[in-house]
C-alpha cells in the first residue's frame, strides 16, 4: 500500500462543487476513483464499515477508491471534490486531516478553472500535487503529536492525578485538538487510551504477581480500589480478583499440559 506522501497521480479528471441539503442520504457502491473533498460550510457524516467520518469546516477528507459507504448531510452547504486516479492502490479507508482549508480552497479554484478551460495536464497535476503536499504537512504534524502524546501517556498513566488536560499540555496542544488527533489516527479518545493503558498494566500485574488488589490499583494510577474495580469490570467484564484467579488457573493448566 502506498502512503499519501508517496502518491503518484495518473489523472485528475474532475473538480466539482456539489451542494447538498440537510437530511440528504445516499449510498455509494464501489466508488470509481479516489477523491479529495472539503466543506464550504456544510457538514456530512460518512459511514464506512465501523468508521464514522465527519466532513466539516477545518478538515479535508481523502475518499478511497472502490469503497462502499453511506453518507448523510447534517448541515446544508457546498463541498469541493477533486476526483483522481493513482498509479497504485494506496488506501482502503477514509483519511481525515484537520487543517486550515483556505490554501486548499485556493488550489481547488485553480484546478477547477484549469480543467474547465482545457488547461494543460501538467498544470492540473502540478496544482494537485501542491495541494497534496500541503495536506501531508498537517497529517505529519498530527502523527508527531500522537507519537509524543503516546510517550507522555506511557510515562504518566501510573499517576492517579495524570489527566487528559495534562497530556495535552505536555504536547503543547489544546484538549480539543488532542481529541481530534486521537480520533483521526486511532479512532478513540485520549481518555479511552489512558484507561486502556491502565487496564493493560493491571492485567499484567494481576496475572504475573501476588500484589494485593489495592496495591495493583495504586500502581496503575487509580485513586482507590472501588474506582479500579468498577473500571476493570467495565473494560473486561470481570472483577480483578476473578481475572487473577482465572489467569493463574490457565497458567497452571498450560504448565501441566507441557
């Protein structure tokens, strides 16, 4: 699979500005090209498998070729869409990038004008590559923020006072921007990622040692046994003590079979 950064375009065949009314619903069966789309004020909700992708002001969406999906317009408005083909398959999922769309809109207007007036193939391709380069810069920034946030989360999750607000401050972004980065890259919230790290560590401690439950709770960043037990049961469907017992029974069974 080719990355967005190393994409080779073969043809840019249309740049259109459809307007959708609130409540419009459509199903797309095997999209016949890739596309870049963005909002001029409207809002669309795409559903692709288990993924929900929101197109609104402040973001660009890359549509995968061959995808089957549904969309619903939740706020009336116009959308810019550039349809294109590539030399190689590069994604089967929608890609959303948060950015300032003003430069994208300017390039879109130039691409649309070039296509409508029979502009040269090379001009259209050059303008589209410039747009993709701009989009990639913001995507790389989001990925770097995510990498930094992951490191900070692993360093801090064992502290009971470690919070999403501290995580955002550590990587020098707002909480709302951090939530968007996590949602776009991982499909979960920072709060969910923090809980997942704590529960994963708790599972390890419960299955490998004999620490009292209260000590496990403390070592995993929970403020007390009650909070830990509720969270652990919610995430795993088992109480911590039950998980420990079943883990040890499973380990003994494996040892006996060997």
